[in-house]
């Protein structure tokens, strides 16, 4: 089946006499494309760029600094998903803070953090709530559970983001040319397929929703390439086993119950209108930034780090002077090298920073 | 501003830089562990034998024999998991480290660090496992030590086992012996120990048929060495940092290009599911009952057949080859016919966000 999809992809690509660039906006797609060796099988004139789909990578530096500032408070336990641990802030990382004695815990589920708070009334427990529409509902469920249990020692530092405003901002910026989108499987499970219609109708870019297995990604890329060959612009859901038109209504209601959209800062994209989810006034008692009167996040990037441009598809990792020289998975400088879903780590890990003899059809390597 | 040790980059001396502390990832058996050993341990203690960083050190003894010596500490949480516990682990790990050096294990030393408050029945369960594994391996515990630390100073029970064994003088297993054309053989499916422990730790509510593969491999290895000893060039057990770490090390140590074939690497469906759920790659997850044998390609089929006769080698197969290139890179031919690099994992296995 993979062979068949790849054959379709190559045939369609052969009928197009120009380079074609697609973008995925999902960290799992980024990783899967490298881990399965898909990049090494792409036709010469088709590129798959990684967009702003890695939750850790799009989190603004100031938000990461706030979290590390919180961890330094000895009365606070910070609970986080693993990816956040090693992201460097202005002063160290959560992992460094833990080694210095801060109480930082890696959890698989936010409910573990709620449980910890319920069992440790003397401590303030803060959950680092990052991620897109995929993780926002579980944060919402946790806040509602904490409210139900009257937990006054649980709060969240929420930097949840919405994928579509970022895709739109990227297209409007005019800084990156994209011929179509491989739309994220997980996010689409929640928001459904319909929201992408705006990208198709207003920006005339084909959108194909795809799953994560090698076959599903190859099929989705073949479908996108065929649309370009045929001059078509359509929204196609090739992950119907998980994604419906309207998405997961229960999860959407959870999001609507406790959050409202707000202008939010993204790494590499700046402030995007209505792109973030912030707690509604009635739930602000669970907002860690208010509870601990944290300083206002400063906007800055690590010196020389191009993560912001990498996650918007404007640069490839090896165009960054730090990449593979100073910035490596064991000594990361930017989040794209920290997260297992980050483009820089995928390049480094599966391609040895471009040293691998296999040609990679990504970004500027062939320009 | 970036911290100094980041700007210093991946040099061997960076662990010494002011303010750097030990992180959990330094103990993960990955690149960061290598850096700590290269940066702090070897400069102080390095010598011809230690610098090899092999599973066992092999010391001269007499005309016919050399002495293999190894030691390992076991701090697994939880101490009991599907398929085994810390006691079985402590015996198997050390027996396996001796066996892959080509040694016949003679005896084990067992040191226990117990936390105040540990129920004695828990200790009894662990000791029963030690006895069981030791009997399976036919390697007795011949000396030991017991220490108790205050409540909160340690987590339940830590075990340390050292072992000695004898290696015939004419048996030379070394990365230098790896040759172009050699086959890489494994005795069964990968990732099961690490995934079982991760599931028990992170998702105790999940009911899985997955079990740790922890087992002493000395009988299996002995059978291979007895029948095909001359064809075996090197062996290692794939523990922390998984098959990926082992294969990347083999490529680096031998200076050869190594290619693994994903389509033939055995992974049970339940392990694959668990890995997907936890956001991990089975290639990078720990095993405690898997050996990779690098052998002459002409003897590979017979070695596989011999391994399959043994209970712990039923799914033995050739998973890769040593190439002609002297680039020290390990590569994977992926399921869909693509190619990618295999590198040693960084360190602590951290779950992804979604």
C-alpha cells in the first residue's frame, strides 16, 4: 500500500514542471516523516516543510521564562509534559531547576497533577499547559475537576494555541510560499475538518487531513500532489476513521466552557489575533500567572537561534549557524532542538544534520 | 542569555563547567552518560581496560584463562513489574554483562541499599527472585553487603551486583574484530523491558499483556559460543538506550557503516502499541534479555538455528549487516523502503505532548 501511494505521488509529481512545497503543521507528522524515511523517498520536485506544529517550539520564550521563574519558588510544584523539561530559558531550564532542588515533575496526564494537588494540600501545584486544541480539552477538564474538588492549590500556566489562526497568519505574512497543507490528524479529531475550508476558499490552497502512519502520510501527500497536477483546490479528509466534519463536540464544549480566544504571542510568528486560548474571567482563579503575580513575559529569542524561522518554514535547520555545531540534542539552544517533535531535532537525529548521504527533499537543500 | 555550558557546546569537559549539575539524563545510558564518563570519570580514572568501556573488563589470569569482572547498580521504579522485579534484574544484568564478554560466570556479589521503613516481606520477595534467577543461570551469590539509609534518603530498595567469570585466552571478542560483511543477529523482540516498566510507572491503570524480557542469557550464549565460537566477532546485550544505542555504538567503536533492516527487527504488537501510546521508539527502549551477536556472515544462519533451539532465542534472526564504508554511521532501512540515521538516544526518555 505504501508502494502504491508513493508511486501515485511520483507520477503526479512527474506531471508538474515546477517545484511544489507542502507544509505540515503537526509535530507528529514532522517526526513520522523522518522516522519512517519518507523524506528520502519524496520526488525531487516535492518538498514537505514543517510548519508551526510542535507545541513546545511555538511557545514564546517569555512563557518558558515564566515557567522557570515559577519552578524557583520553593512552595511550588511544577508539573509538565516531558518535552518542556529541557527547553532553555533566560535562566536555565526546568530540568536544571530540578537538579538544583526545584520540585518539577513530569506527568503523562494533567489529571496526575490534579491528584498530586489533592494529596498535597500544603503545596501549590502548577501545571504547564501547552499545546494546541489537542491538549486544551484535558486542561479544561482538569480545571473543572479542581473546581469540583475545591482545590485552592491547583492552577495552570496556560499557553494553549489554535492551529488555524497560525496557518492564516503564515499565509498572510507572505514570507513563505506554500502550495498546500497536510493538515494535522490529532488537532482535526477535535476541531473537525470544516474549519480548514476557510484556507481552501479564501486562500485557494488545497488541504488534506492525514494520519500519522507511513501509509497515511504517503497517501495524503499523493492526494495533495494530484490536486496541484489537476489544478484542483479542495478540502479532503483522508483520516475519516478519526476525523469527522464537526469534530469532537464534547471536547469543543469543554474548551468553550473555560477559555476564550485571545491575541497570543507565538515564537517566530509574533502576536497573532485570536490565536490563543485564555481562561475566562470566571476561571481566572486557576490562572497561575495571576495567582503568583508573575512578571510580564519578555519577548526575546536565544541569540543566533533561528527556531522562529524554522517553524515557519522560512529557513531549514542547516541554514542556522548554531545547528549541529553549538546546538545539538544534548546541548540544545532552541526548542526545535529540544522537542522530539522539533524540526531541528528530527534533522539532527535522523539525518545527522545533513551529513547523511541520502538526499533530503526539505526546504533549501536543493535551492 | 544562554547558559555558559550551552555556549560551550558538546565538549567532553563541559560537565566540569561551573554550576553544572548531574541531571537524571546523565544516568540514562545515552549520549549524556557518555559525556559524563568521558568528561569526568576517564580523566581521573582512565586506564587501558577502563577506557574500552565494554560490558566487562577482561583481566589476565593464567595461560589458559582471563578473568572477566563487571558491576551494575539497579534502581528501577517500581521495583516490581510484569515479568520480573529488581531481584531478577540484578542477577540477569550482571550475568549477561559477563556472558557477552565470552565469559563463563562463576559467582556474584550482591549489595543491598534498603530504605528505612521498607516492609520485610518486600525484601523477601526480591530475595526469592534473586534466588530463582541465580538458580536459572546456575551462578550463585557468593558474597554480599547490606546497608540501610534513613527514610527519604533512598527509594525503597537498590541492588548492586558485581560478577566474575572466566574467559578462555583464545576467545577474542572485541569491536576491533568486527569486519565488513558481518551479520548482526538478535535473539528476539525488542523494547519489552523498558516499555513494561514505563507503563507500570506512568500508566498503572493500563492493563497490558506486555512483559519484561528480563532473563539470564548465559546458557543461550554458551551454546552459541560452544558450537560457533570462531564465527562470533563481538557481542553486547541491548540494555539502556536500546537497540539504537547499541547499534550506534557498534558503528562508532568499529568505525564501520552498519545497516539495520526495520522490516525484520522483531517487535511484538503489544510493544508497538505501548510505544505509540507513550510516544517512544521501540528501538530506543531498554531490553534486559536481548543480545546482539556480530558474526561471520557464513555462519549467521547456523547461529540463528542454534539460538532458535533455546527458549530465549525462539525468534532469533539476522537484523542487519556491517558494510564496507568506514564512516562509523548506523543507518536504518525503514519499513517503507526509506533510509535514515540511527543515533544513540540523548538520555532520559521523555514523553511527548500529544
